[in-house]
C-alpha cells in the first residue's frame, strides 16, 4: 500500500508544518512516511507545494509525486493556479479543499466527477478553536477521516512534537474537521482510467510565464533586463482586494505612497456633469494584476475610502 | 601545441633587455596593460607586485584607481564590481589570501568577468608558512578560472599580457589567474625582454569591453537568483566558454609569438619525442627536470621533461598525444591532494588523461629545498622499478616514502 | 511567453499609460516646519511591480522612493537578503537601473570597485565626465551590521562616494527569522527564541548610524518609511554630499515581527511615536532630529502589535521603556532642548481610522 499526496497552499499557511504533522502521526502509527516540501525563493503569500508519501514499507525512492492519490488544497482561490495538480489525481482519489463554498459550486469548480471531493471550512474551524487562520490542523483531520489513518491520537502527539504549543486548541480544530468534513463521492470511477495529466517535475520553481530554453539561449552571464518582472503577476496571491469609494477620496495619495507593489495608480475617469458635459477626473485606482491584497492602503487611508473585500 | 612547433619567429616589436624579479615583472606587465582599477591586499610573497603598482599609480605612470582594500575578500569583491562596471582590473594574492577571497572566485566565473589575477604561490597554513608551493592555485581547479602556471619572470610578464587578451575575448569572458613560484620566481632577479614602446602592449591587447556590463544606458543586471530551473543552463555557458577558451589561448599565444618572438604553448616539452621516461612538473622546477633529462640521456637513458603551463582548461588530448609513446610518466607535484588515490593533484589528472598508471612524487612542499640530484635519484628509482606506479612518493620529506 | 534573452529589447518601463502625475507634498501638519515640505518626486517608477516580497513588505516602499530620488543614472549593489532573492530571480527583475548582487558580506567593497571604475572610466573618456552616476548599496541588517561590517567600514574609511542604504528588519528574515546584530532586546527570533529560561534576544541593537558617523563620513541619517517625506529628503541629501553617506532605514517585516500585514506602516509609525526609533541626521558632525516627537507613546504600544514581543513580562517591557528613556534623554542632551518629549500615558496606542 502506498499513498502519494500533494499539498498545495501559500507561503505562511503552514503547508510544510501540515505535512510534517501528518507524516509524524503516520510514523507513530507504524507507517513509513516522507514529507518532502519544495522550497523556492518566494515569500509569504506565494503558492507553494509539498509532497507527502505514506507507505507500509520503507520508502527509498524519493521522487516528486506525479499522479497523486490525494491532493490537499489550502485555499480555494488556488484552484485555477493549481489545476494541473487536480487534473493529475488518480481516478477514485481524493481532493480535499478548504472552502466555504457549497458542494454544488465546488463540484463545478473542481470539474472532476471521478474523484472524492472532501470539503470543509478549515479557516473557519481554525479561527474558532485556535484564533488564527491556520488551516493545517483541520485539513489533517479531514485527511485522517477519508484515508482512515493516521489516528487522531497520533495527530495529537504529532502536534506536541511539531508545534510544541497550542496543542489542545489545534487538536480541537482537527477533531471538529474530522467530524464535520463533507465527503462527496464520485459519480463514476473507471479504475483503469488514467488521470488527465501529470504534475510536471519542473513547475515548482517556475514563477511566471517564462519560456524554458536550453543553455545556448539563456542570457549571457545570467543577466536580466528591466521590464521582465511585469510578466510575473502577483495578483494571484490576494485573498482580499481593495476597492475605493471615489466620493470619499481626498486624493492625498497616501495609498500610492505606501504601496509596496506599485499597484496603486492614478487614472483618468470620465464622469458626466448634470447637463451632459463629460469631465475627465483624476482618481485612484488599483492594478489588480500585481496587488497582493496586503491592505496597507486601506489602513493608511485617512478617510476610509478604501475597503478590503473578499474575492470570489 | 607542443614545443616542437615553437620555432623562433621574427619579432615585430622592438624590445630591450632588463633585469627584474618575477613580482616586478608582473607589475610591469600589468602597468603596460593599463588596468583601470586595481584592488589588492598585502600578503607575502605577492606584496611587491601591489607595492610597485601603487607606486606607478601615485607617480602618475599608470592612470588607474588603486583601492587599498581592507581584506582579500574585498579585493576580489572590488575587482568584480569594477569589472562589472566595465573596467579592466587586476588583483594579486597568495595562499590564505586566496582562501579569504574564495567565495567570490566562482562568482566572477558565473558573471563572466574578465578579471586577471596574479598569484605568487604559497602553501596553506597550518603551520603558517609563507613560502612557495602550489597548494593554493591547485585549490582553484574546480571553479572555472583559466589557470596559467609560469616558469620564469619573462613568462609571467608575457602571460599576464596574454591573459588579458584571452579573458576579454568575446568567445571567452572568463577570469584568468597567472601563477608563478612564490620566492623562486617572485623574488628572483632575472633578465627579461620588454617592449620598448608600451603602446605595443595595448595594441596587442586592447580593452574590448565586450562583456556584460552595468551600463546605465542599457541596464543589464548581474547576479540574479538561479533557481533549479535555470542555474545549470546559466552555469553551463561558463563551462562551454572555458572549453572554448583553449582555442583562444593557443591563438593568442601564437600571435604573441609573432609580435614579441616568444611562445609557450599549452605545455612545454623537452626531448620527449622518443623518451621512455618523461618527468612532468610545473613552475620553476622545469629547469631542474630538463637538466635531469639531459643527464640521463648522457647515460644512455631516453629521458625527457614536460612542463604543464595551462592547467585549466586541461589540454587532455594534446597531453595524451605528447606522452603516448613514453613508457614511464613520472609526475613531480608541488602540492598535496590530501587523501586522494594519488596525493599529487597533477599526477591524478594525468593518470585519468592517459588512462594508465603514472609515477607520482611530491616535492618542494612548504618550499622544502630541492636540487637536480634529488630529482635524478628519484628518476633512477622509477627507472629501476624501485618506485612503483600508482603510489605517491616524496622527494625531500624526512622519514617519508622514499 | 518570452525567453530570458529577449528581455534585452524591453525598454525601461514607465507607467505612462496611467498618466501618473503625482508629487509628494508634505501633509499639512509638516508644512512650513521643515525644509523638505514641498519636495517633489518624478512620476517614473524605477522599481517595478511583480516581485516576490511578502504582501505588505516595506522593502517595496523604500526601494520605490529610493529610485525616484536617485533616478535612472544609478547603479544598485544589493548584497544577499530579502530584497535580493525576491526581486531578481532569473529571468525577471524588478529594478529599472543597473543592479548587481555578488555575495553577502561585500556590499561595501563591490560598491568601492564600481565607484572607482566609474571614476577611472570617466578619466579615460569611456563615460561622459559630466554625468553623475549614483552608486547605491541597498543592504539588509545582516549584510551591513554583521557579515558586511568590515567591507562597510573599509568603504567609509577610504571615502568612496557611495550611498549606503541599510534596510533594517532586525533579523535574518530571508533565511527564516534568525537574530542579527540589530535584533532588539526581548525579540523572539529562531536563534534567540523566547524560552523558559531566556526571554528571547538579550542583547541590544547595534547602533549602526552612530558607528557610521564615527568614521567621520559627511552624511549619516536614520529614516522610517512611514514618514516618506523625511526619508526621501534624506536620500536626496545623501546624494548631494561629497563622500560616503549612510542611511539606516527601519523596515517592518510581517513574518519576522509577526503583525497583521495591514499594520506594516502603523507599526513603523509607532516605532517613531514611542521613541523606539528616532529619525535624525548627522551632517558633517552636526546632529539634528528631523522628526521631533513632542509627546511619546509608551513603548508597549509598539511592542504589543508584534508577536515577537508577545512573551515579554511587564517588568521586561518596563526595562525596554527605561532604555528608551535613557536614549531619549541622551538625544535631548546632545540637541540641547527637548526634541523628544516625555511619555504621555493618555495617548491611545492605535487611533482607529475611519
């Protein structure tokens, strides 16, 4: 028996910790496990992935998981970015998603009818018990529920060794997820069928739509040139987006001044006067291609014109 | 390119004969190459080079910025910065100084900067020993630098000029080091021929500025993170450039011969054509090896000598050809390859190149004195079968394997 | 889709399509009080978006405004650190000016070499002698106060005309929040964790600005990106002096200091409002506080916003307050009047914004 899993989330959500906890708990239960996170140069908020393989016999073939049995998604906003992983799940496998959306909606978004969907509001559960939006404990609980291992008590022991603090709180969240996670079975499973795709072994460190070329074509001395970062849209990191109420804005430009991503810009907006004349008005707008949703602009706004709204 | 091809050619450039120590010869060559930035830190035995260069700068004989940095780490950093900004640069070091600048050495390669560094070789501490052996330069072999080892003050002078021309060639763009014996060359006064008109050197090796530079009008940027997706490809260009550089090194050497009447090849040979025994060594020891070969010839032994000059890129095919007829290849190394199958670094590389056992011995470690009699005795042991191949012996070590 | 090599053809990116026409004008409360009140900055962004810095990382704020002041004729030397690994990852870069990263501990010496090269190339006519090219080091606290200290000191002592900007996030945040020479007392970092026996970091912040000033260089300043006007004015001054200059900029770090991302600027404001961070400049030996604080908030306002100080006991907080009181007293003594006022307990820690 071997279970190959891929865990997808963002830097700072505890993906690595989650795989360590489940691996540790599996080891306590007598399994062999390898938790193998991929580290890039990215920072908090950027998509990251980790591999976790659990087996009854020792694992020596430490290689990237290409067609996982289970994919765990820490953030339903990542589904589009991480679709390659969902497509690679073996038929009859599991997709565990942290989401507050309805099962019907999720089914549509995931777009596969030959895998188990496991849905839970992990952030909600974590906020309730731990007081922090860390979905790793609840997702470990959902994993245990659908796979039948590791045992809940082992997860608790793993919390003690891996976290060393807030064990009771995290375990309460794990337990609630174990009890409440919703499992939607597949409509039909053709056991012999192959997954739609495989996870490429090169995608982890490729952040941006850059063409992979051979050594004679890379730039000499590894030099890079201005303008190249514009292909790297960091808008996908965002959980909330800023919106502005122009009627409250006094054009103090504090938001522009403090934006670390150069995502606050001035734009011309056309407004119609009472007698039909069109005026061009200078207003603040956001470049959602790059905005990471840090909310600094909303915090520094002296009139409360900028609000953060949760994105779909 | 072997010595057989090195027939004297007609000199194009008028020259005059002077007498200088190896260090001062290097300083003079550097001055004639007109570097724009020199950064160096004192360390024995290279110090006279940078002292002389500082003197040239302060007397107005050389228009350059001389940065008296606070360490070798900073010396290499400063020349990397200056070279990246588009300047011709020079630094010089030895031993522990090389160790201190070590982390920057592969960076200069990855950024493809044509830095030229001199090196009066010296052994590594401990115990602290300021005298010459080749431990330091041998520790640079894996990094991607072009490595020259010169025999004399004249050759060090000529090689510095060649090194600038090679390093700045657009097919190369790699840093180069010119190593020569600490003390036995660096501090020994020798005759040498230098051009009457310094301009000739700049005509031979003009500053190309063809490498990737930090130019405000075309802002290229150097030193990006190379993730696992990209690192290998970027680095591989430097690997290929180093391989390519062999051709350029030979071309430049040949043209240097036409201009100045002196050529060295990738290595030099002495009576190796029909030799059954070839003594291989490097640096100033070559003179002794030649003397031993001549003495053995007088006694009826077909002996020859070979001196390694360009050890990176390694002239494997050429060495194979030059040594294929020799029954016994006896490598006298001047650095220790600690814990290796053969403790001599060049013996290991030659064994791998020739794909047969070689005879290996260590000599001059920590600048232990040596004379031609000692080498002669060692050669006899090899000839008589007293020394076996695939083993490392020592020449001059008390209580050692003799 | 485009390959690495082809970026050479993309010109310096200017956000012209948005018709950005913005000048930084001082907020009303500063007007007339300071000489930099009406300082204007160009529209062009030379630090472009699309970087891997954490959401809300103030390195972005510092780098953007720094390049607005220094302009396109600038060479940036970026030793290893968060800014380096997040902004220039082959084949992309966020910088619109020539930029180089060599190693961790050699920002000062690489800059020395570049500055010397520019001087020499000007003399030889390769670069137009009339053109001013700024050489700027943008280094973190580790690359400045710890591993890069020797190179920094050498550069100051040799008098290279280099602007050294140190962004200080008070630890090795890039490698996972280890303590550095500028980690403050009491902060919990991964190599100085708040343990049962030792309450986090037990040493005090290395006074980098004072150390720089001790080299006798013409311009030294401390700055805080929450006060952009003050910061850019200092960049401008540093650019104009003849000789080395050093600007120590405090930079808030979400994962390292452990605050909510949206408080990135607030926490920096509190650093100044509590007297934890004093914005001053030392111009040719003359010390001047550029942002007087008439009434201070208690330091607990600054500390309680951050997870790295959460473990501190009240007496440890009081100890930190005492150290700040002592430093403030010293600053007031040097200035000769009370530029930083006493603690006013009635001041609220966070004024709720509308």
